[in-house]
């Protein structure tokens, strides 16, 4: 099985945290990085840890043409515009398998629906990362 080519959006603490976690995962190559600030340090980390090429792309749109999955670890105020760039890449023929978005998905329900609706025509799932599903408060809210 070929490795899944990951593209990461974001260059801050959380992106670094996720890269450390990916060291424990087989079958993933960090093929691309895109951030408002060029993520040279992340690229160097990816290469040093042999996690993949860690190529820096000038835009999410360009990176989406060269990866299988885009993982959004950028601040939540930027997420709608990031998904819009991904949508444009898909319109141009990018072949993504999925988009991953860390919590919170968006700043409000309107933005969350906008993101989901932008990807729906392409059949691309928007996967929401949530690591606290087993907390009592979250479980209580889910059962109501």
C-alpha cells in the first residue's frame, strides 16, 4: 500500500504537536506544508525525522494538487478561506481523499456549514478531529 501524502496547513504549536504524533504512525508521508508564515522549521523537522519531503507550498490551493489529504491546523478564523482554497483546487482537478480539521471546526455554525457545503459537491469528507469525546460533559451533551 502506498503511503498517504499528507498536506498540513498551519505552522504553529499545534502543527508541531501533530508532527510529533505522526512519528508514531505508519503509512503517512508529510508531502506538503502551507502557512501564512513560511514553515521552514517544520519542513526541517519533517525531513530530519524522515516523515516525508515536507515541501513548502506558497498556497493551500497549490499544495492540494500534490497531496492526498489536507490537515487544517491553522487558527479557526482562517478555516473558511482555507476550505475555499481547497474547493478551488478541487474544481481545477485536485484528487483529494479527505480534509481533516482540528477542533473547533469553525467559529460558529454558519461557518461550519459553509465549509461542509463547499466540499460536498466533490464527495470529499471533512473529518473533524475531536479528542475529548469521552469527557462526561461532552457525553452528556451528545445524549440530549
